[in-house]
């Protein structure tokens, strides 16, 4: 029985559990202890991390994996500030989450309260909505709004600050403070039937149509929907979620075919830098566009960017709903498949032949492609494989040569560091999955202490570290832009023993200097059922550039 069954904090946790949000990713602090207390009675689970950024990254991964907003619960002031950076990764990856932060009490604001800070203002630029609860009575509605906004339209992060007195105050009529089920859902923005017909007509008439989506459809559920759409409309569907855009090595040589398209349907995808703003030579001058977007302002911006004369039609609609309507509308029509569709599929699958046999030039190191082959074998053999990839040049190699039906990457934010929290969240969300996180050594350091979290909460995953003793992506910039005599500041401790850090925290560690030892080490790491680190010494290499003429080692980008 709760000691204080009708506090604001109790309203909050009951509103969360009502919508099935039983999992909190959190780091404790004065301002949020009433929520911890209330969570005990409501049966919510708290995964307690070592840095607030990790909690937000975990909520992000949860959102991508489940489709429902992940919940991060941070303390006020500095705890809140520590979580902000991770919101950007979620925002541009279109990942739904709610970041709840403790906050100085309303009745002390403006008088120098402990950790008083303009928290909602801080989070506003990296969220879809950012606001502060004003009373215990309306806290349930605030939670419903936060979840509704996070999951609607283009999904993304929402921030809600929780003043301490709002959490502590007791409400008189708790039942009347609970939001209704409907309050957690926004009305769907459907594409009108006539517009769906017109889109399909344009696709049918085009010689080389291409449908492009953004990161919100990168999940395995999104892949399923994309496959259905491609099949129904008989047009290739491409999902872009890398800051390298049309040069994303995970998309093979897709840039070649994008340049040839005569119709591009932008389905929740912005014609931003990743698509070179839709201009030549990335996209042909003759190419025409259809723009479908849940956000009227972004839709207008897309039309302006592309040029009004190149846009055949546009519609404000939710992406998933629009795809469903398109699939249903197409039912009675018969579209013929063509060689264009196959050429797009082939372009995306293309990798240089030399990649199959590439090996390290220096003894004592392993080539990224050798790691790729060994990791891929583990992924292929697993019942439910999840691939997490992050980092600079090594992260690019990982994305280019490893794949799994469920893949989590740091995405268009280009912000390194989320891999370890992502892998932990994957292990929470899918306890029987085989989770492999492939990341650079610089990136490993961001959330290294989270191995403690993973051990305490029994979250097995294998971190495969490409250890080149360097922040290599920046080192490569120095080499190619300023010259080999002008490299500075990007070295890391040579061959640092990250596997021993993980062992010290109670996990499993392996150190690898020869490709031949890698398969057995990976196998031991997976079978340990512990959070594990396979620390692989690699040579410094620029990220791969996939082109039909590329050498095995890739090249500068
Ligand atoms: C949060 C953040 N800080 C800095 C950067 C700039 N950055 C991009 S890649 C990179 C180097 C990453 O090093 P590592 O993880 O070791 O991978 P490597 O490039 O060595 O393969 C840096 C510093 C970034 N993208 N994100």
C-alpha cells in the first residue's frame, strides 16, 4: 500500500502504467525520488544507469525497437542537462521517447531554488515539444500529451519537467486526474483516397520511380511495411538513415540509381543535405517529385527546396497511414515489374568483390572486413539477431559489411557514443535476442561505465571494439586536409585494454590480434551470457566508399 497514494508522483506513474510504459531508464536524484517511491507501488521497472545520456539513449533504442515511446527519468538541473545531447540523436532518427526531468519546486522559482534552471527552454530545440508540469491535478494530462506528441506524425522526443512540489502535492480526486485512453493518441492524418490514386498513377507512368523514406521506417516493422509497399506499388523503396546520405556505404551504390530516377516520392523524407537538397548531379534536373509529410511546415520547406515546378503533388499525411492507404488502393491494379526495380535492388546490394577476401596488411591487426565476416556469421546463426553500429570510420565499415533484420545506428545525427546504451536497451526489450554492438574505441569510452549497469541488470550483449588507438575519423580528416605532418590531438592510448575494464566490472573480456582467433572469441562472448567486450586491434583505415571501381580497402570520403 502506498504511503501517499494520491501524490502527483502517483498520478504520474499510474498514467505511465496505464499506457503500458512500465520500463523507466533512469539516474536518481533528489528531485525525482517521489517518482521512485511511487513506481514501487505501480510495479514499474527502473533500470538505473551511470550517466543520464545513457538513460536517454536507452529510451531512444526502446522507442525504435518497440514503436512505443521509451521513458527516461532524470533528475533536475545537471541531470537534465546531461541528458540533452542524447535527445538530438533521437530527434533526427525520428525515434519516440519522453524525457521526464525533476525540477525545482514551482513555489521556489525565481528565488534561487536548488538546481533551478530553464529546463524546458534548454530541451526545446532538440525535442518535438518541451514543457513544465504546472499542477498535480493536470500531471496525468501532461503525461498523455507527452506520449501523444512523441508517437504521432513524425515520431520524436518530448521533454516534460516535473517540479518537486507538483510531484509531492496530494490531489483530492485522483480518479478525475487520470487521462482517458484516447488522450494518449493523436488523430491520424490520412492521405485522401484521390491523392493516393494520383500517387499510384504517377508511379505507374514513371519509367524509373523511387520511393524514399526516412529513419522512422528503419526498424524491422518499418522494413516490413516498406517491403509491402514496394511489392504493391511495384516500385523500389529506399530508407535513408545515415548522415552520409546517398554515399551511405550500407546502401551500396544507390547514388548511381538515385541520379537516374525520373520520379521520387518523398515519403516522410526531407530533401536535405543527405539528398544534396534534391539538386543535380545527385538528382536529375528532369526528375519530378511527390512530397508526402506529416508536418505541414516541413512539407512546405521541401517544396521550396526542390523547386515548386518540380513537385507534381503533395499531401500532409502520416507516413505509416499513407503507406497503408497506398497498399489498399493498389489492390485491383496490376503493375508490371521491370528491370529498373531490379537495378535499384542490385545497386543497394552491391559491394566490391575484393571485400570477400580482404585481410589486414599489418601483423597484429585485423581488417574491418574480417571482423565483418566473423560477426555476420554470428548474426546469421542467431534466432533473433540485433546489430548495433556506431563510431567513426570503423562504424562506417560495420554498417557497410554487416547486417541484421534489426539494426540500430546512431543515425543522421552523426553523434557517436550511443552504442552501449542502445545494446543494453535491446537486451531489455528483447531478452532472448543476440545483441552485437560494433563500435570504435573512441566511441567505446563514451559510456564504458554502463557495463556496470549491464552486469547489475543482467543485460547480455557483445561489444566488438575496433581498436585503432585513435579517433580515426578526425585523424583521417587531418591527413587528407592538412597533411601527414599536421595531425594533432586524435591519438588514444595505444592498444588500451578495454576488455579488462569490462572484466573488472563483472563482464566477459577478449582481446584479439589475429583474425583467426575471432570466431571462437565471439562464440565464447555470446555463450558467456554476460555483457562482453571483444577488443580487436585493427589498422587505421579511412571509411569505405562503395563504388563499382573501389579498391578493397575503401577510400577517402
Ligand atoms: C558526440 C560526437 N562527438 C564528436 C564527434 C566527431 N567524431 C566523429 S567520428 C569521431 C571519431 C570516432 O572514433 P572511434 O570511435 O575510435 O572510431 P574510428 O573513427 O577511430 O574508427 C569523432 C570524434 C561526433 N560525431 N559526435
